[in-house]
C-alpha cells in the first residue's frame, strides 16, 4: 500500500483525547486517527453508555468520511439532473442511511456527555469559533 505523509495541526480538544486513547491502547496518535476503531457504522446508541468521555468526544469530533460526503454529493447532483441509475439510487439510499446513523450516534454521544455534566454547548461553540 502506498502512503503519503501529511502534517496536520489538531486543536487540543481533539488531540488530547486521541493521545490518551493511543496510550490506553499502546498505539500512536497517528494510528488512532486513521484507524476504523472509531467507525460509527457498527455502533448502537445503547453501546455508548459504556464508553469513556474521551471515546465519546472522539465520536463527536470524528467527521463524516470525506469519500461518503463527496460521493453523496455526486449522486445528489445526478439525481437533480434525473440521471440516476437504479444501482446509483440504491447506493444513494445506503449512503443516506449511513449519514442518518452517523448523526444518530453523534447525537447520542453528545446527550451522554451532557448527562455526565459536560457543557457540550460551550465546547461545540468554541470549536466553531
């Protein structure tokens, strides 16, 4: 597998939880960031109750995969033009379901953090600013 080195500056509110998780797993931050370990596809909302705060924040800050976002935009553009094939229509439905699940899991992570006493609203506003 070919690899490319990339230098990325991360805000402390992303880096620090990732660093702690990497230490817990005897791994590197790089491996934690690129792993599918935090994929939300197989998670159920009920599982999040047993996650640590750091793991929940990792879910909150994990963006939707760029490839999913880009492909969904392509399919949406084709749909707007009335040019979707049946297989593309099915692919789009699967991707929309994936995005819906991502939003559900992220929302449950935020609710769980709020119940644990975190000021999630302030933290989210700081991140946007």
